[in-house]
C-alpha cells in the first residue's frame, strides 16, 4: 500500500514536470529577437525625429523681471557711458554664494597677486556680513561688491 502511494506521487511529479517543460515558456529564437529589436529601434528613431520637430517649433520666452536683472533693458549702461572711468580692462567678474567664502578669498588673493591693476567685480548672492568683511579684508585693490 505504501509503495502504491509513493509510486502514484512519483508519477504525478514526473507528469507535472513534463507538462511544464512541454507547454512552458519557450525561449525566443534569433529571428524573433532581431525582429523585435528592429521594431524598437524604428520606433525610437521616429519618436526622436518627432521630438526634434517639436523642439524646433518651440519658442523660448523669458520673464521681463529676470531680463531686467541681467541688464537687458531698453537703455543699458554700456562701457563708454559708464561711471567707472578709473578701471582697467578687462574687469574680472564673478559671484559668491553663501558657502563659497573660501573660494572667494582664494580668488581675491590670486587677483590681487597676479593682476593687481585689474578691477574685480563680485556679485553677492547671499553672503553674510562677516563673510563680506572677510572677502574685503583679503583684497587690497579695487573691489566692488554688488
């Protein structure tokens, strides 16, 4: 009796394994892989061309507030009409943010050492008062903080 149940269990396991092997997921052949890859590449190229057409048609717009900050105004201050008549060209322009105090001090020291006759224009983009004093103490020539 025991052998019948073991034999019946073994036959069920073998039959189930054979059914899974026969009707299971078949591996794709090389032709189907190539065909599928070709379809995907064709779709990607078409969508890329469509994206290029859409990008060419778009017009960039800028907010007037930011254009005014950058100096794009109807009557901009140009160099010959500028107030700065005692500077030498080129004027070196950079900016300093809140965490850039070490780079700012290094820049001011290098400009003071290698280009002592040039003007350095630093835009203040969120420096604290102490950091401003540190930058101005480390630079002994024309320093403009804006």
